[in-house]
């Protein structure tokens, strides 16, 4: 139970910023207070300038809607536009380190932006051409925000999907989690027609639609979305096994590698560790990932990854000016 009024208001505001309607009884349960207290807190948020809309009914419902101006003491216009443009650009190009939390933040921000600011964001985005590196596919920001909203709101998601062999289908799913691997985004979801869990590449999704039908989340077989994605990738034909020796403890290495790649295991003596995993990243990208850890390592297999690491090292060596001291 949240007894501190300011803390409770922040929690309530965080819930309302998810793009869905919240029944009064559900908000009361989440906050551990009475429905009457929820109504008083809603009135307080309105006094502070937050545009909370109520719907009539047996239980009643509340949602945050776009207002005529940004609510006070949150963000001024320039800050709101800057954040929205930055999040859109990053999400649309699958930037390393931009996880689902950033996409949810974009969904929440665009939910309450006044129309004049949404227009500025769209105009700036259309006029900007980002320079990106690598060959990862770009994704429509709207696709990610719709998915993030349905994940957060436990709402069934319908979309068109194109498989790797070009086969097209329509899917109705219970979305569980979005996972970013740096180059690509994946949706982990329960496919209702196939009655099984599936992994979908987001860049192959089109026409995503939030159906409005709520569901109770199922238990993921692995218990962790990143682990489920890793195992799913192991079953693909384009995956391969890697064996890398790191000269650091497992916890040090694990903190610098994406979780979906795998878990390093302590080597004999405990001062080093071994990463044995099945990955689907191209060997060139895997070499870069290993180098970006900033740690000492030795690639033991496969031979192609050994060659790519050597090439990367030679290229970086040539890029450094000679030491004339």
C-alpha cells in the first residue's frame, strides 16, 4: 500500500501514462487504496494540469489524453520535442542499448503531446536523415510504439508477418516482450492460432493493430524473454556455435555482453571464463561485439570468427597513426 501521497500520485501518473484505460477498481488494487482515494487523486492530478479523462460505467475508467499544453513541472515544449525526436530516431534505427523501456517512454510521451508539438516532432523527423553504420534493418517507430503499448497494457496484437522465405500470414498474438539485439528488434508473443510461443522479427511486421482485447499474461517457458530469444536463435539454420575464452571473471564478462548471447562459465581457477553459445549474428558483427567489451579474450571457434577477429584487429591497427615519439 502506498501511503505517501506524493509517491502515490507519481505511481498513479505512471500507470495512466500507459496508453490504455484503467478501471477505477484496478487502480485502487494497484495502489492499495480505496476507490474514493483514487477519485481524489485523479482530481489532484487534474488540478496540477494533467488531462485525465473519465468514462462512465459500473466500474468507471480513467485514461490520460493529449492536452492543450504540456502539464506543468514535467517538460517544457523544447525538451519534449527534443526527447521525442531523439527516441524516434533511435528506435527507428535499432540503436545498440536502446531497450524496451525507451520505446515505452516514447509511447507515453507521444500519448500526451499536444497536437502542435506532435506536428513539430513529425516535421523534424521527416527533415532529418540519420547516418547509420552496419546493415541492420530500420523499423517504423509507430510499429514499435504500438507493440510496446500492447505489451504494457496486456492487449492482444494483430499484424501481418512476412517470414524469412517470403511467406506472408496474418497473426493474432498475446505480446509478451520486445527484445533488442542491437541490430534487430524481436517480439516474443503467444500465437493464438498456432497455440504456441513464437519469435517475430519486428522489421518483418506490418500493419500492427492493438485489438483492445485484454488478456492475462501466460508464463513464458524459459521465464526470461532474452533467454527465450537465444534458444529460438539456436534453432535457426543461420546460427553457429562460438567458443571464446575471456581472461576475466564470469560476472565481469556478463556485465559487458548482451544477455541473449549466453552466460559465461568460470574456467578452471576462477580467474577466467568461457563463453559457449549459439548465435545468429554475422561473424563480422560478433567480432565487433567481442571487441566492444574492452576485455582480453581468445576466440577458439569457429574458424570464420577467428578470421574476422584477426581482420578487425589488423584494420584497427592500420587506422592508428604510427608512434613517432
